[in-house]
């Protein structure tokens, strides 16, 4: 079934030089386990393609049921170089929650509205 | 040795709430209050202030905070740990002393040795490469444009200051989590090979260094929080073995739970298995986070390993000028009009013979933050057009600022919101992250 990532997760983002990090925290162990298999750095790179000029790296934090994505060169320069309204990637966390994903029907009890 | 040490943060950045540190001082049930005033750009501003006047170059707000609350700080026996000294901690300390009712009331421990701006040529000549960590470029590219250079020094300088009896530790560029780790080194006498304990203290500092971002600020499920108006700033209660709780003053708003802390742990995170601080490398995937369901969480079993042989250096340099201007465009077809206005705007600058190294057009209220990611045009009644340029030529950037107001009378109808005059050309300060051998950095503490 098609749902928004925000139905199974929360997020926070911030800047690291020219890069942004987008942390995604899943609401349940089941949703996290699904994400480790299916939420790839390639999908995130594609989703943020208007901004990301470099690679997207993905890290797993099993203890926090979280994935951490590094969006390389995604701010149009470092903090003070950038001409973007959101020069520090503060809003990218909110953006990823609106990403449409194909979530298995059998896990629908883990979807929050 | 204390059985527990309570450390609060009342300032996540220069510009954070002015009441938060005052409230924590009055609350009183803390041993240490940490205050973070320094962002990278802040230091270059301070260096510029110091060049104009050798008595300046620190966070002036901090002087007022201490002077205005000196009785409560003493009464509640709170020690203050801060990086407010910027590039001139000695003058900051003197300014505080000058305004105290009784000059001997506070011993101020001034930390020196992080600011290498005046010695950068000598260091380059003696073989420090200062190669750009991100791009690998050579420092010669920016050598004559450097505006500040500071080493992220380790937290033992804070311990040294406390050992010497400081009531206020006034540093410049210590690491942000080091403001919390420093007093723990002093209280618990942790050694530089107690990696797990150092990692615990660093994680505790990381969680509280952005103030209320761990107590309900920026929280994804903001709609679940009863109230945010009187948001409480965070306190960590740390045990000698390094395990700690995160809490906030009783009766304050906000929320502390597994999610609020997890979100902040992830904030500005790189590789979570290798978070490099001057003191230790921390494995952020190692620990257990326990939600006590009473607006506190407990963190246990943080793992760390040996620090690197280098300190990070933050060098800033002048890299040109930029400017941004905004107009509000209202009425039917607001987006279509805004796009048209931007077209004629850039056309006119081109006709006048101006092109720029970098320019940008954004539609606030439409897609400035998320572009096509969430592209569902709702037929909004108004849009803010934001126009920006960056260039090495100041005159060109100033010319850009003069082209905006004519649009009010020479474009389509319904344009307003041009307040505050022509946007000015601002200097752009860029950053050059690099490393320096730990061996050649010397930090000292002076008690004033």
C-alpha cells in the first residue's frame, strides 16, 4: 500500500558544512526492520534530486530504530555561502516525511495517522 | 566525590532565549550551567569586532547575564561553563569584573590557546598544511583572505580551570559537548583513557548543547505536546560511571521522551559509529535509551574509543558579497505573476549589463523549501518572491538591490511587502575545515 513515510516515522535534519543530515526515527521495530531493507540511499537521493549534488550515504542506528542519511552537497554551498531560503537544511526532515513509500499490507497495524 | 552531578544548558546558540539561563539560575537545583554562544560564523564576526576595537570580540550578552543575576548565582552555588569568551575571553572577564558589586565574588577561569588567528602564518610555515578536510584544497587558495582561525580544543582545559578554583569558566572555541564533559572530568576525575565515560559525557553534552531541541523544541509530533509556551531547558544528571538521565525543571512545559532525545541525538550527525570529538570517539549506536515515562529518560552503556591525534580547526575566510530581496505578490494567478516578475527582473539586470557568479529565485509559500518533492499547487492567494545573488564584485551586488523596488510600479498588479529599503550587499564568510596536530597546541588557564 502507498503511504507517506511520516505515517511510520519521525525525523530531524540539520547542516554539516555543505552537507545535510536527515535522521529518520521509526515508530516501531517492524517499521524500522522494513526500512533497513527497503529505504535505500538511492531512493532518498532521487527524492531530494532538486537539492543533492553529491552522494547520499545511509547509516543504521539499531538502538534508536533510526536511519541517518547524509545528503552531500545539498545546500548550494556551506551555511553562509548558500542563497537558499533554507540555507541549513532545517526543513529537509519535514520533506522526507512526505515521501511516498510502498509499505506492506501485512504491517498496516504499524501505520499511524 | 559527588554521587550525581547536575548540568543544565540554558543557551543553544547566540540568539537563543534570554530568559532560559535566568530561569535555570533561579530554579537553582543544578551544579553547573552551560551556555553555548558560538557558531562558526559568530567567531568571524567577533574577530572583526576585535580588529576594530581590541576590547571587543566576545558575547556581550553573557556579561549582562552574570552581572544581572550575580546574587542568585552565588546563592544557588552554580558554576557557569561557557564559550562566550569568543576571541577575547580576557576582555570579557574584565568587563564582568568591572560591573560586579564585589570583584572577588567570582573567580573567572579564562581558557586560552584555541585562537590561532594571529599565528596562522607561522603555523603554515612550520609545516601545518591546513588542507581543506572536505575538498582537499591547499590553504594557499584562501591564505590572504582568512578572517578567523580557532582550534576545537579538548575539555581538560575546563577541568584545569575548575581545579584552579574557577566559579566561571570562560572559554573560546571548546567543543560544544565539551562544555558538559569538562565539569564531569573535574568532578569524577575521569582519565583520558576512560573512553566509555568520556563518550558518555560527550553524548550528554551533545543532547543538551542545542538547548530546548531535546525537550520538545523541533519535535516531530509537536501536536502531541500539551504546551510549549514555558518550555523547560534540559538538565543531565550524571553518575560517576557515566550513565545519566535527561530531565528538565519541574513545572515547565515541553516533553522529554525516547523520541525527543532520539531526534536530538541524530541532529547534525555524521557517521554514528564514529562521532569524533577532541576528547574521544563516540559510538552513537552503542547505548541503551530508557524512557521512564515521567519526562525523563536514562542513558546507559555508551561506548567510546581513543581520540584522534588531531584537533579540528575552524578557519573562516572572506569570499565575496551576497544580497537577498523579497516582494509579496498577491491576487489571482499569484504564482504565474511571481514567475513573470522574476523573469522581467533578471531581464532588466541583463539589459543593464549585469550578470552574477550565482543567483537564485525562490517562491516562498509555494515551493522554496521542498521544490517538486511536495508539488501540489493549492492556488495560493499570495506568494513571496525571494531574489538573491552572490558575487565577488560588491558594486554588482549593490546594483541588484536597486532593481527590486521599481517592480512595484513597473510589473503586474498586486505587488507589495517591500519594506526596510534596498537590500544591502553583505560580506560572505565561508568556512575551511581542517586539522592540526594535537602536540603543537598549548592551552592555558588564567584566573582573574
